[in-house]
C-alpha cells in the first residue's frame, strides 16, 4: 500500500445538486420511498450517534439461559418465567421448535426448550408438552442431541458426562507448532472451548427433583454407554480416530494430576485475560454462559464482583415485552452503524431533493463517523499470533470486543469513511491507513479473506467430537473476500494489484457451476453473489466477463414473479434450494445491488425488483420481514438483523436512481390487483 492509493470517492456537497429543483422527482414513488426510509433511519439513531438494531436468534438463547439459571438454583425467578413464555410463543403447531422461521423441528433446539419449560413449572402432561415430547422422540430422543446440548443435560444431571465429548483443558498447553492446538480453531470456537474445557474437566452437576427431569425424552436409559459422536462407517477415518482419542483420554483423565491443575490454571488465565476490553468473553452469548459455569467450577462466589459482572453481560442482552423475555446472541452496533452510514451516503446525492431539513442527514452521518472512530482497535488480539509484525487496526462487531476485530466490519467501516469523505480528514486518515494495512495483512494463503484470522483451515479439526456446531474453522469465503475488494476499490486498488489478483483467482475457483457464490455470513447464495458482484465492480473488473454474466443470469433466473428475491436458510442443507424462498426486502435489495453493479440498471429484472420494494414499503418507511436472512453457523444457527430490512433497501433504491438518473426519478409501476 502507498499513499497514492488513498484516493477516495466522497459524496458531493449538498449545495451542488440541481436535483433539488425538480419537483416531479420529489413527488415520484422512488423519491418518496427514499425519503420515508431516511426518516425512519434517522429516527432510530442513538444519542451518541450510533445505530443498533435487534439481533434475533432462535430459542436456544432463552432455553440455555433458563438452564444456566437452573444450575444456579434460580429457575423460579421472574426472568425465567418470562423467557419460558417466549418459548411457548415460538413453539411450532406440531410441537417442536426450529432454528429459523419456516424450518423443520430441530432436535437439540426442541429438547432444550422442553427442558426449560419443565424447569419453570410447566406440566409435562399439558397438551403442548405432550406434542413436544412426541416430536422429540420421533427425531431420535434426547441422546441424539448435539454435543453442546449434551453438556447442558449433564450439568443438570440428565445425561452422563461419560457420554459427552471430552473438551480437554490441556489443549491450552499445546504449542502453536503442534498441528492441533487452540489457535488452529476459529476465534469463536476458541472463546467457547476454553471455558467449556473448565466445565468439562470439573463436571459440575446440580441434581434435580425427578419432576423437573426429562427422562421421558430418552428412547433408552440416559446412562446407556454411547459414543460422544456418531462413528464413521469406515473403520479408518478421522472421525473414528478422534473418537478413539476421546475414549483413551477419558481413561487417563483421573491420573493427569499436576498436568490437569496446570491446564486449569492456564485456561482460567486465558479466559480472564480475554475478558478485558470486552462485553463478555468474545462478546457473544455461548461463551458468556460458559464463563459463569467456569467461574462456579473455579470456586468464584455468586456474589463476587467477577461473577456479578459476567451475569450482567447476559442480562444486558435481554429484551422484555409485557410478559415475555428474549435474549440476543450479541449486539451489532458497529455493523449496523457502518451499514447505515453507507446507505445514507448512497442516498446523499439525492437528499437535497427530499423533504428533509438541510444538514440533518449530514449531521447524523458526522456523529456516526465520530462514534465509529472511537471503536477502532488499538491493541493486539489473537489475530496477531500469526501476524506478529502487523500493527493493530480495524473494527469489531459489538460495543467492546478488542481481542477480535473482524475483516467484515473493518471493510464496511472503511467504505463508510471513504464515501463520506472522512478518510481524508486529519482524524480519519490515520485510522484508514491502519485499517487498510491490517486488512491486507489478514489475507489468507489461498488469496481469500476469512472473518477473524489467517489460514484457520485445517479440515481435520471438523472431525473432533465437539465440532458439530459446524464452525470449527474460519476459512476464506467469497462474501468477505469480495467485501474487502469493494473496500479496497474505494481507495484506488484495481485489478492489477497483486493482492487483488490473488483474490480474483480465489473468487473464480469458488463460483458455483450455476453462476452464484455461497454466502457464509448471510442467507445464502443471494448474499454471496451480491457481495461478489459489488466487489468486482468496485475494483474495475470487466463486468462483461463470463464470470459476471453467469452470475447475472442466475440472479435473473431465481427472481420471483412478484419482482422480489428470497432464499431459505435450508439452502445450506440442500443447495438445490439456492435462490428459493419467501421474498424478503433485504434479499431483494442484495439481488438488486448485484445487478446494478453488473450494469443491469435498465433491465426488466431491476425495474420489477425496484417496484417490489416500492410496493412493499410500509407507511413509516420500513419493510416487514419475517424470515431470518443472517447466518451465524450454517446449518446450525441463523440470525435476523432487524435493520437489514431498512438500510439495504435504501441502498438499492439510491443506487438505482444514481445509475439511471432522471428516468428513475419518475419511475412508477402498477402491480396487478391480485398481488
């Protein structure tokens, strides 16, 4: 990187826009839609300048919180009763619980919900409990749950630790040169595994009265010896090898003595170190829960400051409404703020022609930028172990998570700084330069970028018995790789830059035969394809290239008759469902942004897609969106970002108007009466 590359494309000043004099534009459906969306976003800005929308997950959050409280002997508290009420609201009519709206009943999600309801006093013979029990047993019973659910069952005396996967604290003692070590795992797995290893080693149990237990969910006696994961059909396989290691480890575990004590001491030190400058370990729900359990195992009193702090981080994630309570998996303020600024900056060239007070939007953007700059990472985290000479920089996702800046958020913030002109200011430029150097230093050996680390791609680790959360690794993925390219394009990087060429090779290799790209952090092929086309356009790639044209053809093929796009989370399990699902505002916006980046602004697909957004916007400027369109762990855990349905459509509408100019200003479309 050199200084000549820091050529940004800031938004033009409001006073130079002649569009403000065009009254026909102000009255067009497109402009009115943008006006409403901008007002809606501005109304949601926090006092200190940032935005944060609710981040919604499935019911494992409420269930696991109740199970934790039961371990602490507090399951009868009002927060647990309200969380149980929310669980009942989310139950499927046939009796189970799923991990995304419209999905099939999930065994582990359902077992935890049923157990949580029993713990909070719900009668096992109530009709809704009987239906849940029948579904759970039909799915194989509680013994078939995933490894993390089994730990909760063991914690409350319903399942033997002997049948759970071993999570050895001795892993923290393994050197980094050893092929299997703590730092060969993804960052989020690291934060889960360390406190869980203390939990696994100490094997705490709270014995429950029989009426609160769930023996009825097992098809055979819960203490029947079982492998902690399903053995492979082939005798010689990594799965079976690790099951053998697990078996052997359980036999020698009672004799580890001094090594075990040292391992627990190191694990506790690692955990406490990583609690610094963070809103809970990793600033995400699972390790926050395991931190509380680990503290108990380590003898920390319930009234001790560190225990009270750990519980307060969980309480901060709660949202109460009347007689229900739900929890968020974490907060998303940096992500939401950066995306909102990008959306408002896209709309900025048009804002003088909207019915907005002069300067209101610019003032909102300025406050948001100042807030974002305070969130820059200036300390070394886990990522620095593979990049010891790389200066700290970048941004994280949450309010505080200094050990774990991520590539995705850093790229999005850098784009926001470029679009608003803040990259060239005295206070913005140093952060931009550090962020760009950090991004470039985080490129993987295969040319792509991952989320938090470099080259966390040792596939053998996906075969360890506790790896069934499907996120043991953090490999390069098309969506983040392309997001980095999009950010780099705003700073003068083009297709001739060596780093860009390597990334392009990665994207060519990962394109699906149908023309799309998978999305790691959003659902799914629509998300990945959107980001790749935007990234390619930003760096000046030839958008007539066959790689792009195949993607355009796929997007056009999966557009739905009403003009929108949608894709179900199930497309991760069944790739033939790529681009299929109930249409949503966010996924429609992604498809439109992709097509606009490919130069398709004057196409029927784009026009009808824009019409879909205009037709489905509500009176206050927002859009209604039921399905989850965010991805946590593919096939396991999905997310609903409540602001996705607002800032992404605004981006699409604004970029459409910018591309087609005056013809967009008077754009209108009449849907048939039956739509």
